[in-house]
C-alpha cells in the first residue's frame, strides 16, 4: 500500500513510500537535499520496516531534533499503525 507523510522539522516536505508485508519500497522525498535523499531511498529499498527503524530512529540533522531519515521512521511507524487499525 502507498503512504504519504508530511514531514516536520526538516528541509524535505513530504515522503511517499510503499509498505507491503513489512517491506519498504519506492521511497521518494519531496524537497530537501536531492543527493542524500536519493541515497537514503536507494539504501532502504527492499528493507524491512523494523530494520529501517532500528538503524535510523533518532538520527539528528545538525542542531535539529530530527532528520529526513528519522522522519522516514516516523512515517513508517504511522503507516504500520494505520495497517494495524
């Protein structure tokens, strides 16, 4: 299923991705640093949601309390909650 998440506290404004059977794919960030965000998208392609959460939760960007990768974790957790509702 395709999900969309509006980010908070980062340069990117939105994350869209697919979450099917616990596997994340087709991650796309809108806004932000294109090179870094394309790299994040490529690196997490086909990973389990739990693996991404383990690796990326709590990562900060400079003095900000979050980062684009941390926002991806929040998006995944929100999608998981929607699936379980």
